[in-house]
């Protein structure tokens, strides 16, 4: 059963990886080989985790890329479900489109 409100993986990386070892965003970005703004956006839950960033986090700090990406997927799916009522699409029926 999917989680209704999973945490954003960026916040988790900030709280469980970056902060415990006392890194600043600037220092962590240098360790990951990414720009400060890109990492800041992720850690402040403004951007999604990419597979590239997940691999960098794994190589630098240890959390497995696959686990981080599953967390991102769970978050994305929950966000999509939150918008479900606003998406107005009817069930496809061939007859409605003149297809037999």
C-alpha cells in the first residue's frame, strides 16, 4: 500500500546525511561535484532527486541510489494522487472517437 504523504527525499538527505556530518551546502556541493544552487534546491525540497544526483550521494555519503530513487518515486506518485481530482480525463472508449 503506497504512503499517502511520503517525505521529500531532499529533506531526508539534508537531515540524515548532510547535517549529521556538519557539512554546509557549499561544502556538500563541492564533495558531490554539483553546483550549490542545484543541491540547495534539492535539500530545501524545491527540486526532485535525479538519478545522477542519487548516484553522487551514494558515492560520496553511502545511501544507496536505488533506495533514494524509490523514495523520490513514492513522493512523486503521492503528489500526482493529490492532483487527481483536478485532472479531467474520461475513460477511453473507442466508439467515442469513431474507432471500431
